[in-house]
C-alpha cells in the first residue's frame, strides 16, 4: 500500500514539473512596433495615458497617436491644421493628453478619442516649446526653449511664462514635477538644473565638478531625488532637492548621448542612449546596465516612459517605431495540471 502511495506522489510531482511556470520574457527584452498605416514619422516623446494606452508625438507629420499595450497604433491630426512639429506629451489633470507644438508656438490638448485643441499665448512669450508635465498645482508646465522661459498653462488654456532674473536659463529642455511640490527642469545650453515654484520663482544649480553638458530629460526617482541625462558627457545625473549634484558613467562605455529618462516600475531609472540605439537602466545607487535589440530595430531612441505593468516604452525616432522593454521577468501562466484519474473502487463480495 505504501509503495502505491509513493508511486502516486512521484507521478503527481512529475506532472507538476512538466507544467511549471516558464519565463517568456527576461529583463531587457525589447519589442518594437510599426504603424501599418504609415502615419508615424519620427516619434519624439511618449507618456502613459489615462486610458491605459501609451500616447506619443509624431514630429515630422504633425500627428499625435497612441499605442495599445498589445501594439496596435492609431494617430490623429488636427482638422484646424494647428499642430506643427509636436515634441513633448504628458497626461493632463483633466483626463486628456497635453503636448507641445514647437514650430508654431502652441500648446495642444488631445482627448482620448482624438479631438485636438490648441492654445497660443496672447502675449507672444512662447517660442519653441519642448517638454511638458502636469505640475503639483494642477496646471501644465512646459519649457519654452527658444526664448529662455518656463511656461504654465491652465486646463482652460490660459498661458503665463516666467524668466530667470539671474539670466541662468538659456535653452530649457526637460521638465518634471518634483517630490518637493516644485517643478524641476534642465537647461541644455547653460548646463544647469533649475527649480521653479508654482508661483514662478526660479533657482538654478550647476555641478561644481563640471560634469554636465547638454542636459536632456529629467524625472523624479523613487529615492526622492531628481535624475537627468547629461547628453554631451554620456552621464546620468542625480540632484537632491537641496541642489547637490552627482553624476554617473557606465564603466562599460555603452552610454552614448543619453536623452530621455523615466522612473521605472522596478524601482530603477530607465533612459534612452540615442547614438547607439540602446536603452539603459540605472539603479538609485548609480549602477548602469544597457540593453540592445537583437533585431536592430531601435534607432535614435528619445522619449521614454513607464507603461502599464512591468514595461517601459520608448520612441525610436529614426525608424518610426514605438518600442517596449521588459523591466522584470514575465512568467507564462501555468496551465492547470491534469489530475490523475482515481482508481475505480474495488468490490469484494
């Protein structure tokens, strides 16, 4: 009787091992998607939308689009023709997406069903708007790159811009909501990181070590610091809310012109390395790893954002693709193992 029970246990164990969970995606696995309609042209930036999709700007053809987590792409144009070279995009406080239209100095709004509205500044103080973010005050904040200003637009479309009395802003670029209730930004030309209060007071910080040049994207990290890309020095920087700056390099030398950066769902920061088509990860301790697409379908990646689940999504500008990279191992759901058929009862008359 014991022998039969032991054999039964062994059979069940073998079946369970046969149907064990199998990993179907590893950390750093990259998949890219193209639009069969051909309506994606030089995607610039990407953000998570309130509808569970990823929304992006299509720079060269004046479109705004979204991609579902499964990879289906849709794009939209403005019937009024008021979208021209859109760059940054972010989820708004009103359930819509907000974006910058850099060439014609407008800020745009698109609903999740594709209806577009654009706004201009009656004072004419917006020029070359780049990145945009929802601020802690419920307004949208953006960098006005060609006239050294930081802008604010209300959900109703009223625009105000701010200048730095110290003249330390030259070409503001990236922008993010900080953990301290302020808005933080980078300046590509002055090599400074800036902070602006929701009342418009600006302070800028530079790196005493001189390791900053050509600052790109900026994001709030899970450690309560701000993280940013120093494009021309191939470094990733960290700045505390008190203004202390530290920079990190990749000992393997696989970071070339980092630009976009985002906080990932895995507790790390993820960034784009545009000149060598890599996606990078940096821990809050400064350890860097980069990943490539074995199929070679990543070219000049720029904007990057956390998506639903465990993925990070990015815009691959030079080949009109949207990419997805796994930040953790994805297990395949195990099928229910077949149950042994119980033996028929034995009757003894």
